[in-house]
C-alpha cells in the first residue's frame, strides 16, 4: 500500500473516531431531552436497595449512552449529600453494565450476511434524522430526529473505522507489529491510556471490534484492550471527584477500585487458564466456541459478561469497599459555623441537564424554606422584642443572598446546555423565583429593623395589634404550605388555593390598616408605633405576593 493510501487510512480512522464521538454526544443529549422527566424519576428513586441501585445505574447509562455522565451525576449527588456512598457504589456498578449496550448495538449492527449491509441501513438513519431535524416544527419530533441522526452517525463512524482497519490489514508491517504485542499487561495499558485520552470506553470497544473483524488483532488481544478501557474510563469520575467533598472523592475511588478489581480478577483467571491448559484455553477460545464465526459478537459478549460478573462478585462486598475508601480518604476539616454553601446544585450535574434542572428546583425549595424561617423569626422578634436569635437570622439572610447568586450563576451555565423547551421555560421562571425569595428575606430583615426601632423608642404594639400580626403571620404559613405543595408537585389545584389565600391576606392587611388608623385616632396607639405597624403590614403583604409568585410559575 502506498504512503498516500496509508495517510488516507490514518485520516479516515481519525475521522471515524470523531464521527463516532459526535454521534455518542448527539445521541446522549437528545435521549436526555426526550426522557428528561423519566430520567429525573429514575435517579430520584435511588434507595438503600443494592439491586435497585444497580438497575438505576444500568438503565440510566443505557438511556443516555454514557457511563461517565452517570458516574459524574452520582458524584454530584454524593457531593450534595443526597446519596450515600453505599448507594452511589451500586449505581456505579450498574453504569458499568449499562455501558456495554453501545458495544452490543455496534456488534449486532454489523452482523448478518444480507446483500445490503446492515451497517449501511443503520447509517442511512443519519439522513432520515437530519431531514426531520431540518423540517419538523414540533420540538419533540426534532428531538426524535436528533436521536435517529445520532444513532445513524454511530454506524457512519463505525463504517469509516472499519474501512481504515481493512486498509491497515493490507500492511504487513502493521499486522506484524500488532501481532507482536502478546503481553496482556501491555495490551491492558494501551486500552486504558487510549480510553483516558478520548474519555469514552464505548469508542475504544468499537475500535477493538472493528480491528478484530478486520483481522488486525486476535480476539484475545481485543479482550485485554477492552479490559484496559474499563480502567481508562475512570478518568472522568476521578477528575469530577477532585474538587468535591471527601465523600465525592470516595465515590470516584469506588469507581476506580471496582473497575481495577474486576480487571485484576479476570487477569488472574486468564493467567490461570493459560497455566493449567498450556495456552489451549483462553477467554478468546471460550467465546469463539460460544459464538462461532462472529468475532464482533464474541468481543461484545465478553465485555458484557465481564462487567456483569464483576458486579455480581462485588455487590456483596460493597460495605467493605465503602469502609476501605472511607479510611483511604479522610473527612474534610470541620467547616466553621455560618459557612455559606449550596445543598443540591453541583457543577457535575451540568453533564446531564435534566438532572441539573431538577437540582435547581430542589435548591429553590430549600431556599424557600430559609426565607420562611427568617420571616417566622422576624415576626417573633417584633412581637417579643427578644433578639437572642439575631445572629442565626443574619446567617440565614446571608445564606439566602448566597443561594441567590449561586443559583443565578449555575442557571446561566445551564442555559448553555441542550435543554427541552419545558426545562428552558422553567429556568426562565426560576430566575425570577430566586429574586422573589431573596426579596422575602429583605422584607423579613425590615421587620427585624422595625423591632429594633421599637426598642430604641421604648415602644411596643398594643395587644390588639399583636393579635392581628399573629393572625396574618399564620395566614402566610398556610400560604407557604400551599405554595410548596404546588411547586413540588406541579399541582394547579394548590396554585388556585394559594391564590385564594393570598387574596385573603391582602384583604386582611387592608383591614389591619383600617383598624390601626382607628386605634391611632382613639389614642390607643402612638403615631410612631403606628407608622411602624403600617410599614410592617405592607411588608407582610408583599411577602405573601412574593411567595405566591413562586406558585404561579407552575402555571
């Protein structure tokens, strides 16, 4: 083969890998968009059941075609304290099983002896999907078109890689060089390094499949390269865990140690087979016997069996693994009291926008809880003139301002990701919601300042005024409960109920202002205290409006 043909083959291989990676990304993002609500429900159902965790990891990875993304999501959950390390471990196990789906799709897609290549048929879906994306008006149809386009591009990239491998197979120098790599440890390292560079074990497995089919490498060589790719795939999770909490680092090490344990076990089994059979039996010969004449299926099936067996063996040892990494990574130094932090959002979630959107919603509900707590504390202070809880109030106010900034920053990044129309619309409302909640904090701060003014002037509200304040504060509590139920459940009925309650609060505020004007005219209340009271009533009414705005985003 001429030098021009060799250069062409190299460029074709690079192009094929590029198309394949792009296809994986396109397929992943569109699958996420199409199944965003199901994806949220899937990860929300993580529990103490180990088998359920494995199932969630496998289904989640199969759904979004990226074990790296699922592992990073899990690290984000652990970092936010939403998922325990043991739960995270089982989901990571499942992700390793789910990642074998791509290899199976590729292997079965290039199988068969029909006159028209199956690969070409699947590759044609690229055009079908592109046509739908270009001309469909419906967003859901466009997403489906993106999925078809991504799926078809997998086989376009595969076809290009296969063509390049066939060209390389004509070169004696290439065949001889690859045939000379017999050391299983070297093969494993090559697989790990290549996977770490491209950050996709799916691509590495697919490259190995095309090389085995072209006769460039033996099945046994492909098997050890694939095992190495399992270790290389841990790079993404290790990087994700570096900037997280101690538990997040532990989760990334769980992934690394689990994969290393599986590879070590199979390496030992492989060496034992070689030793006791004189090389007559190997993983390659076993799978060649099970699936004769189908090298692509042989390698894909080994990849699946390898990961399933590793999970089955490691599942009972999960607690021991968790205990080990807990000792390996010491706890973070205790944070000083009053340290500002987010509780749900994490940069790691940006790899899967639907999950990130749900975490924004969770963070906003938590922020609403802080806002309500400060309102209740402010009311208590203005009624009792007891400021013993002032520091805690100020800390919560600072947390509200911090969450407002961090949520706005996180959502600005999230807007740059591929989102469904519904998620994009939700985020546009969420930006207003955090502003509403921050304003609730500001008005609560005003109420505390009114209490301080009363103390400075040696004044306090009349018993009748106190009773009215208690009544309207209780109404705000009822409103808050309705708002939270509406927001969490997307419940229109609760939104309507909140609207009725908010209207009642407005009428209550108007009545309070009228009553207080009468008390001032009757000399029951001083003008100074009366002015503070009227300002307080106005602020409480506005707090009700801001809480109700949160409920209205559901509509």
